[in-house]
């Protein structure tokens, strides 16, 4: 096997393939290798739709070989080590591959171990699920259909995650389904979130708060889930909410559902909620082989790759670029962000190869399509300024039917047929 390439791309997901194909469209003579062990390529943005019963899970999974760009070399292997002093990587097979330029785009890691009992629960407990693994959105949909009422808990961790809106997307659709089924008055719905607010862009917040109010959803912000206990079907979270607030919640929801334990840290309370339905979202971070490498931002607790937030060039290693979920830039981790990042990385690499100034800049653009009910979707678009960056000639601060169609029909087709081919 060839051991030296002009450009080595780590990861053959949305980010890696998009950059590879766009580079080749601009310079077909480039010598590019993609390193990725996965047999399959997944369209994860549709998992929420699968979990809501409106999308076929089989349409989210295709063979990786069918999307690796022609005129590239696919190294079907994992990465275990970066050796920047020799401009090389070490693979799981033991092979060492060297490069002139490296692009780091391996995506994000699901840290199930940070929530005790969660990994076992999602596969073995019929009352616990998660839309963050291919095997589970169909389970979520079955659970939503089978739910007859009781306490439903939806969680959101206190770490950055891919598609920050996903934890409450499925909650809104489940609530709407239960409303249509006529059992919502029998449901007590809780949203336990490590974030401080429902959504960080205030212009979009009003419509989402209205959705929460209409669904009678009880929110618990600044609350970090630490355990899923399948023996008694409880979720345990830590919070700094004052004791009076928590005691009022106990009165409101009933002692049979709620329990509070003092921690050694007097400010920290441990709260336990008994559930009949639980959708759990794992904490997330950079993959361990990135986190434990010189590429990681030493000031970032999650180990993300340290880049210039505009050029996406590594802050210290100038022949390294990175994009997608693995970077430390203060943007949302979404496919929409990747679509805007990829051309910037491509232009800057081509400039680097010519010894020209790197001038292309990423604005921090991202988009989060949030269904608020079946047939209605809020498309939140924004950038580093945390201001709306709307693309459509309508008021995107409220949900629209046309945006639901965009999410359900148009975006999946664009992904497989245009985005991964570098033409959109």
C-alpha cells in the first residue's frame, strides 16, 4: 500500500467527502487519501424523522464505497496516533501514512460512560431509547406509539453535541403525537437540559417557548444527567437550583415521581425522577485519538481540534486544517455548518499549496431545522454573531409547512445526490 500522499483526510463523513470532492473539482491532479474504517455512510439528520414515524431508516444508510470520490484512495482503517513531527499518522493496522497536508474531520464521539447505566438501558430497557445510534430511532417510534401516559423524560447533556436542537426535536413531535392520540392530558413531560436556555438565539426562542407551553412541558435547565437506573426506572441529574425551587417541583409533580438528595457540595443537589418513557442524549466530545493528540485545544475540556475560527487552519500546525463537529470553533455542530466550512477549507488549502495568503473565511453559519409539530418546522439559521442569517424570503422565526417539506423531502435528496458530490 502507498505510504505517502499529498493530502490525507481523516474521516469520510459529510465533512471529509465534501472537502475531497470539492478539492478534486478544482484540481483533479491532487493526490488524496481518505482514512475511515466505516463500511457504511449514515444520514443522521433524518433519525428524528424516523423516530417520529415519517421516514424509512433504511434510507439513512448506504455503502461507503459508493460515495468515496473517484481518483482518491480509501484507506479503510482507523487512526490511533498523530505524529506531527514527521507529518504522519499511525493507523489501527500499524501502518504509518505520511502527508504534506492533513484535514481532520472524524466527527464526534458519544460518551455514554458519562451517564451511568445509559448504554445498557438504551438496548435493554423497553422504556429507554436514544436517537443517536442507527439501531434505535425505530425503537423510539415504537415507544412513542405504545406510550399510554405517565412521566416522559427527555434529556440534553451539558456538553456541545451534534445538532444541538435534536434533544428537543423528538420531544415536540412525541408531544404532538400524544396530543393527536388524545392522551396528552395523561402525560407529564420533563425536559432536563444542561444548557441554560431552550435555544441560544433569542429571535427563534419565542416560537419554541410557545411550543413548550402548549405541550405543558416542564423544563429543568442547568441540570446535568448523571445516571439512568433501569432497576427502578429513574433518571438522576445534578443541579444547582435552590432547594426551595426543587421542593416546589416535588409538590407540583408528586413525591412518587421526585426525590432530592444533598451532595457533599452544598450548592449541588441530586434529583431523581421516576419515568415511564425516557429519551436520553449522551454527552459528546472529540474522539479519543484526537483528544489525546497535539492537535487538541489544550484549553478545551472536550478535546476539540484547535483551529482559527475563520480560516479553519490549525492554530499551531499550519499544514493541518479541520472542519465539522471536531473543531473548537464556537459554532453549532451541524451538517449546514459543514456545507459552509468545506469551501473555505478547500480554498485555503489551494492557496497554501501555492504559497499564497490564506484569505477565505467561515462566518460561523449554521442551521438547525426544528420541527415543532407534525407538518410544521422552524428553520433557525445564524452565525458567529448569534444573529439570524435567514436564507428564505419568509419570516423564519416561526414554524412553516414548507420548511417541514424541506427537512422531510428535499434535504435528504440533496445530501445523497448533490452535497456528497460537491455540487451543492
